[in-house]
């Protein structure tokens, strides 16, 4: 084989590995920051119990910060539900989606562990784990999580679709997260993000009704992806193209390697962002 071809292939593999490693670290970091600051806002300090508005604003700011810091490296999903939505919409491959979710869960666990470590023992409580509150039924809790996540993912697609969005999506996605918390706190503490629920649950070791915070957000994310990508703003991808993206054999996978080419080729939301 031509040595020049081998060298070019080796350089491409190295660049791809660097991009993927950077993206996974970005997902780890974004989710860790989101959990540390967001969950930190719900801790019940005797001198200053958190209000719903304070919690919503904090999650808003945590989202905007994490997205702004990491979205060009990985898309700043920081949320397994968002990653699933982009997978369903053919904006990310299955191998990358699985790797993203693993990085997100690890980041959420580390973020929750750091919060647990720096918080006084009498304040930790249940470390803000998501539960069902105010006599809501499990069915009602799932339905609320579906609706909250659906509006979040719709906002994410609209904010990152290069056919209509300009500039950083951080502010709009943060606003969507705040909107969810203003309602969802009363029902479930507002998850919209399985990783946000997973991290504190692992550290506390309490998984009561934890399934709600996977079923609800994942269902809402899939519905939002179908609505946006196939009804509101369908793109022109063929079945063959979607299968190629799913398996990771097309250019959409080269996140961070050729960003300008990627932006010009993608039709919707390939700068995958969110919480």
C-alpha cells in the first residue's frame, strides 16, 4: 500500500479519535456542571429554603453555562433524552449516542458526588433526587415528564436548526429548562433529564420510582423528535442516508474535524445541543 495513503489514513484516524474524545469529555463536563449547580439549588438550607423561582433560574443558568462552554465540542446534549432525540432524527450515530449516554451518566454521578462531598451532612438530605410529590399518581408524573421533555427537545431542535437559528442556542435552551421547572417542580421535582435523576440516586442509593424519570423524558424526547423532524420541519434524508448515519458511516459523525463542511452539509440541528 502507498505509504502516503497510510499516513493520510493514520492522520484521519487520529483526528477522529481526538474529536470523539473531546466530545465525550465535553458531555461528561457539561452534565457534571449541570447536576452540581442545578441540584445544588434544591438543597434545603435552614436559613434560606429554595423557592421554585430560585430553582428554575439556577437550572436556567446552569444549562446556559454548560451549553455555551461545550456545545461546539459535542453539541452539549448533557441529557440521554436529548441524545435519543437526535438519534431518532438521524443527526447522530448509534455508537456515538451510546458513548454520549455513558459519558453523561458518569458526569452526572461525579457532579452529584462532588455536591455531596462539599455539602454539610445535615443539609444533604436526599440530595435533590426526583420523586413524586403532592399526591400525584405515577401516571400523572410520567405524563408531566413527557410534556416537559417534549417542549425542551422541540426548543433544542428549533434553536440548533441551521435552517432557521442564528447564534448561540444557550439562552433559549436555558429558558426552556426554566419553563419546565416552574411547573414540574410541583409534580416530580422536574427531571426532563435521566442523567440528572440518575446521579443523585446513585450517590444516595435510592431508586424509588426512578423508572419514571427514564420513561417520561425518553418518551417525550422521541415524540418531540418525530414532530420536529418529520412533521414541522422534515428534511430530505433518504432511508439509505439515515441508515448510514445510524451506523456511523457518513460525514455527520466527523464532529469537530471539519465543522464548516459539516454545517453546510447538514440539514437540521447537526450542532446537537442541549440539556
